[in-house]
C-alpha cells in the first residue's frame, strides 16, 4: 500500500540553525500539508500546498517557515532560524484531490525536531 | 474555527474490556478521521469515516454527521491498544484537518 514517508525520523539542532524536514507524499496525490504537534498537545495545521504554491497557512506559519516542492516527489518544510519553541513532532500529509470534498488525508510517520 | 471535543480525556481499562470514545464537532464536516498515536508518536490512521459505520477487527466507528458526533468502539481491549486516540475533522468547504485534544487510553494486563 502506498504511504507517505518522512526523513529524518529525529532531528536535533541548535537554536538559530536552519533545518529542512523532508517528505515524500503518495505519488499520485496533489495536495500536501504540514502539521505540528508540540509534546502533550493536539496536532495543529501549519500549511497546505497545491500546484506549487501555498493554499493556506496558519498563524503559526510565520516568515521563518517555508515550503517547497523541489522536484516531482519531495515536499519540504524549512525552518530558517530555529527557536526552542519549534521543538515538536512535524507531520506531513497528502491527499489525492485538491478540492474541499470528502478526501482522506494520509499521514507520514513524523519527524521529531528537538531544538537545544 | 470548528470546535472538536473528545471525551473522556482519559480512560483506564482492564484487558478484555470494551469501551466507547466520543467526538463532538461544532459544524458540518465533509471528512472525519480517527487516529491512534503510538508510543513512538506516529499517527496511525484507523478510520476515514465522514458518515456511516465501519469495522476493522476489534475496532469500529460510527459517524452521525447530521448530529455532529462520531463514536469509536474498542472491543476486547489489549495492552497494545494503549495510546492516544485523536478525532480530526474537515469543516465543509475547508481543506485542513482540525484535531481534538485526544483520549488517552491505558489498557492494563
């Protein structure tokens, strides 16, 4: 069964450093997401991406965050200058269709980011 | 935004017991998904169930969209069922999932 993959599974970085989290969505999916879960809290939406541009972003997704689809398979989240409060589990998700219809979202296993 | 409330927040079960988790939401939805978060933090997709009833082994789920709630049933619970169960919905005409705060299930041997 096709699945969303994410690398690395765990990333440790120092405050102020840049990190890139990588995702490979399911191959025929068109709509992509990043979500974040701070330890002990619920999962929050960060950003959605379709047709090589951001469709929607949350208040959390400020100027230090960016997303990119550098080739036909990868989808990346970059954090320019990490802060302690960026420590969280980051989930990538994808869905088949871009519309607002009843389409299931498929989640990757997550990348645990620890900022020291 | 849409409100997603899960109950109970915590549930302790003896192995073999049955349980019901509830998810209420405040607006009409076109997508509802149940997840199990395992000890490694991974979100395991249990059900995609915007309406109706589905079963998968010892787990089943029912969503009554018109009444804005969904139920997740765990039967004959096992210790491996322990973890946090999340309900997440997409409001109609929206694109993103909104998650509830989760129900933490502990199954004791």
